[in-house]
C-alpha cells in the first residue's frame, strides 16, 4: 500500500479571529451559512486573511481539491493500492476511505469538507481527527517517509518511485499549500527530502507524476 | 509545439430549450444571473438536462476545469511548449494563449468561461470562435493527430509520447466529456486512435500522463 499525505494543507474552517471581518461576514451572508462552518478561502476572504499568522500558506481549499483529484482518478488508487491522508495546517488529519471517489465539482467538494471539519455526521468515508504530522506517520507505521520539496536532493520521479516501491509501507508527502516550505517540525519527521524538479511544482502535478511512476514500477516488478 | 485538444467538451451556456425549467430558473435566481449567461452544470441542472440530446455527455464544466489544470500546471506548458484548445460539444473552440495560468478556484474559472462564451470583452487570453473539430485540426496544421480512447489500439504512454515528439506539429486529443465515445465525425478526423489504459481514464489523468511523458521524451532527445 502506498500512503499519500498532503501535508500542512491550506484547508480549515474560518478561524475565530477573522469571523467578524467584512470579507467573511459578506461571504457568510451570501452563502447563508455561519462563518464558523465555512472554509477559509483566499478567493473570498483575502482582505480578512492578512490578519492571520502564516497567511500565505492558508486558505486554498481549491488547491487541496485539485491535488486530491489527481490521485483519486488514477488506476492505482481505484485499485485500492493508495491510501490518502490530508494533514492540515491546523493539525487535523482527514483519512479518506480506500477507493472513495471525491466530487469533481468544487462546490460539492467544499460542502463535503465543511461537513467533515464541522464534525457533522457524514457518510463515514472521511475520518477526521486532531493529529500532528509525526503522530500520523507513526499511525501509518510507515517504513519510508519521503517528503517532496525543491529544498530536497534532486531525483527523477522514476527513481523516487523505485524507492517507494521497495518499502513495505511507503509514505510520500506533498505540501498542500501554495507558497513557502514545510515547517521544521514536518521536515524533521521525514526519512528523506527529495526534489523531482528544479522549480517548485503544483501539488497536483507532482502527485499525478508520482502515482503514475509508482504504477509503472509495480508493473515492472510484477512482470 | 505540442497541441493539446480537449474535444467535444461538456462546456456550454445553458441552451435555450431548458432555460425556463425549474432547476435552471432557481439556479439563475440564486446566482443573480440570466440563465442565458450561466454554464450548463449537471450538479445544479440535472433534472432539466434529461430533456437534452446527448445529455450524458454534457454539462460538466468541472471536468473541463480539472483536465485543463492538469496541463497548465506542467513544466512543459509553463515553458511555452504546449498550446491548449477546448473544442466544445456545441462546436465552439476556445484557444488559450500560451503560458496562461487558469484559476484553480472553480468559481473563478466558471466566471471566466461564462464571460468567454457570452462573448463579453475579456482579458484577451482566451479566443473563442465557432469551429468544428476538423476545421480546428486544419487551422493547427497538425501533421499527426492522435485521439485517445479505450476503443483505440493499445499503446504505452511512453510510446505515444515518442510518436508525438517525432512529429513537427503533433496534436493529441482527449475527450472532454464524462461518458460515451467520440462522435463518428471526430473519429474520422484522427490519423490514429490509441488507448493507453485498458479501462477508461478521467481526462485529467490521461492528460497529465501524456504531458509528463512528452516532457521526458523531449529531454531524451536533447541529451
């Protein structure tokens, strides 16, 4: 089983300190929903977000959505060979049940995430709990945790895929945020830090390439 | 230059014959927009869509969005080596200016497409005109037009990428619809019909794999 972790993801409900700010209030009115139950989203809450700590890494549920779709549409995932976890910037982990198809429509995805993060009884396909990144890796019992970052050691995606395929419970970690780097805490939890491109790549581009090469590496092993 | 065409895409404004149906009327009220200027979207207009011809292939702007993002995030595209065209089920072609970044947020993407299809003066980054698929291929002056479909001849993505890289003005065509197959007219315009997976794959999964392998093939040629 390949474990895929989207780490420090820019996914959270609007935090208390900005719920009364104009951009949030008007969005919450428009959506007819309480500000405490809507996703923080830079597209709508930009002016309010300047007040937040690490603001540039937060409020991008669209990015999380596209990154997840690039994994959940692959044959490897649909075959039940990939387990997907979303670790958020607020240290919450969403574990997605094997083979679950996520909605391609963003508005439906947003509803699903709001439901999950508000801890409303949902479909049970997404399990949510407060959890730091180290605890997540421990709970996975990963024997190889490889983080991807332009700060890492250059390696081709093929080589990375061979490394992952050689482990029993490999875990590959992609940043779920738009700018910046992993925190020191996250970095310290990796066995290895690898870069697969000289320039930063969007999470969904990296994710789809890694899954594809792991598929090919496994096919090679089975031949 | 690699030409990437998303063909018969499920992208269109709500057609006249269903604009007065309840699902469309209530969505148009909610969005405070005229029904003639909003995208047909199965997530909201499902009940109205049963009246439409070829209904199962239409009304999936979310799918088009995700497929385009899987191309526009790649190094090859960002390097100006891929030209992207969206051909719609209604024979309209949207030509996206080289290196244009599309919004990752679906709501912004939807706004952009509605603006383009309503022929409102936009940013000029998307050129829209009525055009059939054959006329599009002629205008590209493609010397190799390869369509992807499970009905095609089995080939690995690597092999396909080598074929594309060997042409001067290659064109790869992926279906921009959720179910079904290319029409006979589209099929007759291909030089070759290829399948890269035994089961149907989502457009964004195929697209990201093809672009990635073309990148690798070109790197190989330059070594």
